[in-house]
C-alpha cells in the first residue's frame, strides 16, 4: 500500500536473500482501518510521500533529471488515481500536495492533518 512490500523486496535482494514464488500462498486484509482504504486522502498522502522516499533511497546517486522524472512519474500516477477513481477532488488534491510537501520537508511519521 505505502511501499512496505517494495521496500522489503528491495532490502531482501540487497541482503542476497532468495525470493520464491508460491502460487497457492494467499495474504489478505480483512479491513483497512489504518488508512481508510484506497479511496481515502490518507492513502494518497502516504503513497505519494513514501514512494518518493523509496525512489530517492534506491537511486541516491541519480542525476537531477532522473530524480525529477521519477518524482514526476509517481505524482502523475497519483493524479491518474484521483481522476480515474473519481475521488473527492479537493480532499484528494490536498492529500497529494501534503504528501509531496512533507517529502520535500523531510517529514516522516504519521500524517498531521491541518
């Protein structure tokens, strides 16, 4: 949801751990109480902020053009989510903006809603 699964996969690869595919394995969430679900502002906020952090951590020596392109692709994906999922426009744009702004400020941890 917020990049934890990607982070875990990348860190395990860096540690030379073996990845295995288990076709019968199943994982599911019964409820989504932490974020309010994929249609919530929290989802947009955390997804945008954490994906930007993850991209920067994985490509620390990338040039400015690559960093801008990565960030632009992440934000563009979130904008597409707002449009295609027909989310509440004002709250959705605000959540996305706050996620990007907090990333730029270096802010981590729980979202503070102003």
